[in-house]
C-alpha cells in the first residue's frame, strides 16, 4: 500500500488526484450514453445518465474538500485531461479505459471501474507499493489522512474560505445526493463516504442508504446499476450481491447504438477536414465546460448553472459526429481533447 497521508500537502495532492479519477470516468460514460440511438435502450440510458450526474457530484464534493483545506481545484489543465485509451491514475487494478460506444465491452469496462474490492479476484491485485487496489481503497486512505490531521491537539486543516464551496442551492443536476459544505473532519468524512457509497458501494453493498440524510430512499451503487445492464434484469430491494437481480427485465438492444470509432483523435481525421473541424468544435466546447467548472470550483459556484446548457450542446455535437460514416463500418465520434 502507498505511504499513509500525514501532511496537508499530501492530502491536497490526493484530493487533486481524486478530481482526476472522477473526471476520467465521465467521457467514457458519455460516449456510451450519447451513442445510444434516440428512443432505444431507454432504461440503460437512464442508468448511465444517473451515474454521469453523480460523478459530476463527486467532482463537486472533492472540490469542496480541496477548498475547505485551503487548496485550489484544477480541472482545466492539460495534465488533468486523460489521453484515451488510458489507465485510471493511482489504481493498481490495471485495465484499459476506452472511449467507445454502448456495447457489452463498454459495460465490462464500467464494471471494472466501479468494482468493489471484495468482488475482485485476488489474482487481479498485483503487488505494487505505490498504488491503490481500487477507487474505494484510495478514498479510505484519504479519509484516514483527514482523521489523522484532525486529531485532537493539532491545528485545524480546515482553513479555507467556505464561500468558495459549491452549496446545495448551486447543484442543478438532480439524481442521488447533493452538494455538501465541508467545514471540519466530520463533514469531510461524510462527503468522502457519499462518493464511495454511490460508486463501489460500502463493502460491496447493493444500495447507498440515503435515509441517513432524511430522504427515505435507496440508491443502487454504480457497480450494481451497470450489473443490471449486463444481466438484463433489475435488482429488488430484497436482493443481495449473492442472489443477483431478481426484479423486472431490463431490455437491452446492443445493436441500437452508433458504432463510433474507438478512441478517436482529431489528428486521425486530417484527410477529412470537414469531420476534423466538427471534432475540434466539440473539443473547444468541452474545454469551455472545463473552464466553467474550474471557475465554479474556485470561488464562483453560481457558474455551475452555465454548465447545464453546455452539457446539452456537447450531447448534440457528439451525436452529430456519431452519425457520420468513417471507415471499417465505424463512424466518427468525440475525442474529449483539451483545445484552446
């Protein structure tokens, strides 16, 4: 396991990596979502969309954590944007993350991203002293660092300006959870727990029990939402990881998606300037979205409202690319490259 977090600087470094981790999952999820043809796979699309919104929430919670301890979230720099295909940063369980259309392969990748440690074969955990076994283990280390640095008698690490944080009223995206203000170790751990529960689940549990927040609802952890798509069946509240889903059928038509080129790059389309120009337009819009998020996470949280129309415009431009034939039976697609 990596060295425990014992300094504020180490904690800030880990939280910046957490921002990168959360963001690295969003373009692959969006490619799968955008590739689904209108009117088809409505349940699967709803599942993927809900996960995307919660990953955005996770980025917001991590940004609040960074601001709470006096740091500055960075989301619009070249090194922040993954170069797909890629590995997830800091995670030892290595698997390739691609930009690809909705398909069994895409869902398998999403399951690998969200897979709880207890469900992963021991053989898949190679020895590595510098990386974590899963995203959940990464956040356990972050939470341990928060608790260590907040022990009685130590100076408070929560010295940031609370006005820089995204408040619940700034969160427009719906779905499970909400923005949490971080002011101390207790609220910091609550924010971290929300991220882990929604993602891998707690020790492999099916549901994130939101009743503790007074909402009287249960939300499936991301891993099990993707498991529903893989197995074509919904979980009941009485189901367990061992029983598998025993609820209504979740209909999936794997053929009803645009066959976008896997991991497209702008440079690959130099021979077709019309397509290349459309890809560059998409990437400029994506870069604008990252700029908006950067400023929203750095003291202008009201700007989050500007991200909503940008997300819709990204969808329209991505789908327009996915309708353009390219070669080998594939279409063009978005590349999610930072473009100034």
